[in-house]
């Protein structure tokens, strides 16, 4: 396909500058997003067994929920009832004493409770500090670690929403750039002395083969970031005084406050949901605002063969007083075109369909997406290289190019290492009796990230690349090493779970550690063969340097 050279020039400039402007933010978002595919597994790996209370039998569930509602008024605002047991589920029911924050993210300062029934059938409740490792990695995925809020929304979410718009432009412009050679060079990866050509081919192949995935992510990122604005506009223009979600009150009817004594038993709610959705398994019940005029129980329903709106389950709403089903848009035969569209986009973003194998595919796509942005930055740096002409003195590389090299190495590898050390810190923090484990996660991540970034700027991108790759390898290896120590030295206070989900965390971290070790060795070889006329040049003991891949010899 022939495209005008002027058009190609414009779109190449657009692709380049949009990619540079958003690449590092999107790198963090994609790497953390890949990990959120196994958010529950990470929570299960890090959850201490000492905090767990006994689960109850189904015939005891009614007594437990009723007792908690009677004795703990805060539970009437939101009470989570777990119907399945796992390492990260500390008790059959849990709730937050107060949620002063009112935002969408985890409330790290909140007071949390969980409860079960003791041998006498009485409610046994305890205050806890639950580990929120999965939620915090998810928050990093949504905000790229940018602190601050705008109203009830995180500033980072808004910035990533804008980055999503630019990201979409980069995808479209990149496709237009490749159109003239798309068929001829589609799967062509050329190895040889021109390492820039090799990395450009790899960048293009990954970008084109995963283009549908990236288009979906770009679109849904924008929707998720600005959904409050969308809903606010719809509320003002379309719905006005009519509720957007749920059925409006009947004409002349005034909503009345409720009394918790009149709540239907949870087993009855489960029976009605299973009757309406026989193909789904009810995994949890979330009681919300049960004393308000509009009480609801949101039930998590699971069937891997269906597209669902949540990261793991679909949702259906039920009135806890009369058992009337609401929010039925995800149930087969009860959806409409709009709900089908919404559910499809949510499912395609979260990878919540077709079971675990799709999660692994999304995990790999997330990692490849992070590589796409990393390699894009390295290609930009190499494209601005001032080459030495024959018989001429060695040129000085531009300051902005050297700064971008340090920034790319520091942000990318610093965020990866920070996440790895934060995950491992979960278990070691409990052993050290750290009072606030969730603050420890944040402190470890930002400390490692900022130290890596500082190191990259002080040493330069070339000198920092190999040490930071080894740091990433160490951070990843520390996760399975911690589990191994728990088995070999249980007296340390560490713990180990042998479920498939937690073993997958250790195994994946081990593979990542080996990958970073391999990358460090390959990069070191490249450092010894690099040309002098590049920002990656290091003149030390007769050796020359190059970055992680670009320009390095094989």
C-alpha cells in the first residue's frame, strides 16, 4: 500500500512524540497490570495464616450475618460475606468500621473487622489490618504511582486517562507508518550488525500482532479514567431525577428506611440467585447500605465460560428485604444491547473470560506491552545518536538524549525492582511485626524506585543498566527464596502455602529472575562491544558500553 511521504512524516512525528510523552507511564501501568491478572494469587501468597478465623458451614451463615448486623452497626454500611475459602480470605465475613475516604481505592487508614462463630455459636469478631498487596499493585496499575487526588479520584488515574488518549493516537499513527511495508515485513526480524534494525523489527512485530489488545486497553483506560464525568453528564442531561442504576420508585411511593431485623437470610438470597442464574456459582455477597431507602446486596457470580464485568466474577443485585433481583444485565437472557457492550469491554480489559489460560495470555500481553514502550524509548534515543564521521572527532551526544536514557532505565527497571521487593516485604514485614504492612508496601516500592532513578541519573543510563537489571533479578528471586526459607526454616516465622495459585507466584517470579539475569549478561556483552559515538558508551578499562539491547552485539 502506497502512502504519501508527507503523510508518513507527519504520522511518524506524531507516533514518536506521543510515544515518548506517555511511554514510561504506560510501562508502569502495563507491567503492574500484567501482575493484576493474578491479583488474588498475590493476596493468597502474602496473607499471614495467623490472622485467619474459621469458616462456617452454610447452615451457620444466617446466624453469623444476623449476629454481626445486630452487634456492629458499621457492618450495615457494607458487609462482605465470603462463600469460598482461600488463603487470603481471613474469615467468613468482614467489614470496615468507617470509610471516611469515600474514594475508589483502598483505604489504608481504615479500621477493618472480620468475624466468625465460636464453638458456642456466638459471634467472634476481631479488628485486623488486612494485607492489600493486590489492591496496591492494582492502584499502581491505575495511577503509575503518581500521588495526589482530584476530588474523589486519583490524580494518576486522570493522567493515565489522558495518556490513554495519546496512546490510541500512537497506535493509529504507528499502523499508518507501517502500512507501506506491512505485508512484506510483517513477521520479519532481521538480526545482524545493525541492532537498531533488529529492535525496531521486534517493536513493530509486537505492536502489530497485539494491536487489537492495545486498542481495547486504550479505549477502556479512557472510559475508566473519566467514567465519573461521563455518568455526571448523563445524570444531568438524560436521567435528571431518575436513578441511573436500579428501578425508580413507583409513582407516589416514598422510599422508607429499613430495619435489619427484617433482612432475608443470606441462604435464601443465594437460593434465589442460583435459581435465576443456574449456570453461575455464587462466590460472595456484599451487603450495602441495608438501612438506607435503597438497600442492595451485590452478589459475585462466577462462570469462566461467560464474559463478566468484574476482574473475576460477574455481578447481580438483589434486594435483601424482598429478594427482588436487580442489576440483571449480566444474566443470560436478561441483558440488553447496552449492558452487553459494557460487559464486553470490561471483560476484554480484565481478561475475565474463558478461564485461567486467558489470564496467562493477558499476563504475557501485559509484559509485551511494557516491552513495547521500553523499546520505543530506546529506539528514540538511538535515532538521535550523533554518529562519528570518518576522520572527525568524537561528537558530543545531546544532553536531552542522555537524560532520556537515564530516565528510561531508571523508571522502567526501578518500578520493576520496586514491585518485586514490595511483594517480598509482605512476609518479612509480618515476621518483623510491622504494625502497618500496607504502608510498608508503599515505602519499599517508592524507596527502591526513587533510589534506582537517582542511581540512573547519577551514573548515566549505560552505567546503570546492568546493576539495575541485577537488582530486578534479586527482587524477583527474593520471592521464591522467601518461600523456600519458610519450608526449610519454619522457625523464622515465614509461611508457605502449597496451593497451585501461590506456587504459580513463586514459579513466575523465578522465571522473571532468570530472565533478568539473562538480560544482565547480554547487556554486559553489549557494553563491551558498543560504539563510542552513542549515549551508551562507557570508557572503562578499555571496554565500551551500550544499553540493554540497542546497538549491542549479539
